[in-house]
């Protein structure tokens, strides 16, 4: 059964699987915040660098498995497989959207 992801989140995962850092970063608000692996990235430029670094260090695919909503955040549990330490892993992506853009994203194992 396919998940009915919000359009911008579906586009995020599609671009992430293709390693398109420049495209992927355009789905974020200019002042968006991303939290991943104990680091915080603020603003579209910092987010673009975070994505580019991850996609050059590792190759991976991500498959969204489930969708829920809690406290105003959209939670997508996804399965990642690649050449990174700990692969494969299931991660939870906590998205907060604003005006059809990603305003916040926190990725938690």
C-alpha cells in the first residue's frame, strides 16, 4: 500500500534517493532547521551542505514505510539501506511544514 505523503515530503524522499542536494534543499524554507546525528543546520545553504556531504560520503536508498501525525509534526518512518555504518536502519523523520515548504526536520533512529 502506497503512503499518501504530503507533496513536498514525497518530493523530498524522491530527490534524496537520487542524491540531488540542490533540488532537495529547495524544498526547505529559507530559514529552515534540520537536526540530524546530534547536529543542527539552520538555513537553506547549511542544509544544502549537509545534504551534499551525506550524499558524497555514502550511497543509500530510503523507503518510507509509515506515516503519522503528532503535535503538529508529520512523522515518516523510513528504511535506509546503504554503505554507511549501521546499515540497514529504520529512522523516523519528524517534519514540520509551513506554506508547502519544510520548516523543520528532525531525524531520529
